[in-house]
C-alpha cells in the first residue's frame, strides 16, 4: 500500500507543480506583454484560470488523502467510546455521500463542457471540469477505503501532522 501512496504522491506533485510552473509563466508572460508590448497576450488569463482550477482541486485531493483538512472534533472526542465510534462512522458515511455526489456532478459538467469551447484558446471546457472529477472521485475512493480499512488512514503525530 505504501507503494501506491508513493505513486499517488509523485503523480499529484507532477500535476500540481507542472500546472503551477506553467501558471506562473503564463501570468508573467501576460504581465510582460501587457506592459511592454503593444499587443497583450489575452490567452494568458484563460490559461491561468484553467491551471488554477487544476492546482486547487488536485491540491485539495492531496490534502484529503494526507488527512490535512481542518475538522473540529471537540464534541465527538468528548463522547464515550461506543457513541464516539458511531458518530465517526456516521460522519464518514455523510462525507462519502457528499464526495460521491460532487464527483457525479463534476462528471455531468464534464459531459456538458465537451461541447462548450473556451473563448480564446478554443479548447473544450471538459478539460477544466476534469480536475474536480478526478479530485472528488479520488477523495470518494479514499474515504471509502478509510471507512472499510481503518489502517489505511495516514499515521499522524500528536499535532495531527502526517508521519512519513
């Protein structure tokens, strides 16, 4: 299982760092052409928005997989062991339902985006909607696996940080 985690870490890093590097280059090129040349590169704004979407959603997926999203557990932690376990299971089931539904909505948006082209770069919007579909789909799988196999949850230290 650690091998699969490592592959996911590398893939997430490759996608997010590549998107971030291209995003930075596009923004810099847009600023340069706007203030230095007579003809600004209008495609940079559109590309930046698309890449920012990928960075945000793949980053959210990575944070969820590493259990780094914020949660408030004061009430659940104060419960006795059996109700605490039941509350955590109920919360996990609700999270799975939300993530699966959101992945489904992202899939529908991808289908609708296939016929809608971006105004400047003339690429289908389904490429933009692919990022949330991948992210919510992988978060759903992660949540299901954690519920069914609790040992798959990342190990954390006393501060809640993942132990590598």
